[in-house]
């Protein structure tokens, strides 16, 4: 929420965005709107589980290992390459299992 709130504060004039009340009001409105969306969107928890299983594994496990291999290139030792590929493979498997689990829960409740 903080990056979104800071981006919105940058759009406001300085005399308004620098006040404490703007800080509190903007964040309160953002949290309240998120709660409203959570209540109005059907299966919000299941949709968030699906997004989490897709993107969290991708961003936190798969991409760092692949970026490491791309950056290091031919300087990587065999152990580093094997471990990076193993971690990326395990991340892909976990992401697929999590996605399948989330999709099956959505289909079960729908």
C-alpha cells in the first residue's frame, strides 16, 4: 500500500500532500477501498491465492536464480549452475502445484 500511497501523494500539490491529515486520510481510504473490494469480489481469497502461487514463486524463487545465471554467465561453477537450475525447477514445480490447487479450489467453490 505504501508505494501506491506515495505515488498518489506525489500527484497532489505540495501544500496538501505534506500535511499529516493527508497522510492519514489517504492511507485510510486505500485500506477501506481494499476491504470493500475484498467483500465485493467473489472468491477474493481464492483469487489472491491463485495470484500468489503464480507470481510470488516467480518473483521470489524462479527469476532470481535465472537472473543469477544470466548475470554470472560462464563464470559460474558447475555447482552454482546445478543448484540454480535445481532451485528454479523446484520453484516451477511448486508454482504449478500451487496454481493447480488454487484453480481446483476455485472450480470446487464455483
